[in-house]
């Protein structure tokens, strides 16, 4: 492999661009954190302080346990709702996609490729196109204001099915043939061999789908009208809709910081598995 020649000027500008980009990304988050630790009067004062305040414990405790006075749900409750929805969506998508990809790759049945491409073509249909008929079905089934209504309508994933199909196709055929010779049934091959070697791929897809589920806004906005089922993103928007009243910015900013934590924790805790699962295809 040819060595890249070290150029001090190029190295300087490369690091400078990375530092500038990092500042642009981090600065708004830092301002949110400062506001979440300050009193409301300090936030409204111009210029707003750039040093974290002393109300961090009080503000976060009030946000988690009580929430905004103009809003009926606490950030703790909405955080739980968002977590349940994100976990339900990500785990459900992975389970369904694993079985769908397994069937498409390892079973021979009529119109097998047709069904795969039919699933794949749903990627071209954004949620907004099918949201009204989906809402009608959920409403008729009485699933509004429920965790089932938040999770089930968006639990299928063409992206994950395609991803797992491509991975399964990279698994040597000799592995399936050896399992068959040893007397393993298709499901035994799936549970004992295919699933364990797909661990990093599943982890990578879980990270992507968890963030997708956590960032859902339009669908929860439609199917939840009771505050006890609001997700944190919906709740933050409701906290801002105070009309002529003064928004409680310290509580809103504390809730915003809480909304950032679960995706960050998932990404950091599964970083190595995510990188391996996205780059390692040949087994």
C-alpha cells in the first residue's frame, strides 16, 4: 500500500476544518444545556449567559417529575413513551425483516423475486403517501392512544429486509448444506447458526431503526390525543404552544436535552458492533 505523504499545511487545514465543523455542531447543544441549567429570568435576559447555571438538579427534576405548568405530561412519562415506541419499532422491524429475508434467500417458492421487489418498492412510498389509509385502519381497530397504535403500523421495514437479504446471500451455501446433512431443520439452522453469526449486522440495524423510531413525529402526532401517550418530541412542541403566556424555557431545554440522551447512549454503547456490522459482509 502506498504511503500518503505527510503535508504539514494540509494536515493543519484538515484539523482546522474538523474543529470548525465540531464547533458548529456542538455550539447549539451547549446553548441548550446552559439554558437547561439556568433560571428563566437568566434565559430571557440579554445577552443570555454562556456559563452553565446552578439550577441543573432543580430544572431536570422538575422536567422529569412535573413538566411544564402549561402542559399535563412530565418529561419522564414522555421519555418512557418514546423509549417504548422506539424499542417496539426497532425490535419489531428486525424480527419481521429477519424472517422475511430468511424466507426469500433460503426457500424456493413461486414469485419469490416478485415479492422481494414488491417489498423493496415500498421504499419509494413515503409515510405521508399512506398515512391517511393507515390512520383509518388504526382508528377502525380502536388503536388510537395506545402503544400498539404507535408501533404496529410502522413495524415493517423494506430497508431492513433488503439489508438482511444481502447479508444472508453473503453466507456460504456450504454452511446451509452442512446443517442439512447434519439433520438440522430450516428453523434450527436459522436459530443456531444464521442468527448467531448475524449478531453484528442485527446490532447495526438496531441502531439505525432505534433512531428512526425515536425521531418519529408525524405518526405519533396523528394517533395520540391523550397526553399520557405523548412522545417527548410531541411534548416539546406542545410546551412551546403557550399562546400569550411565557414559555418555560428552562423546562423546555431540559426536556430537549433528555430527548437527545437515549439515541446518544445507544450509538455510543453499540458503536463497535455498529461499525463492524456495516462494514463486515464476508464471513
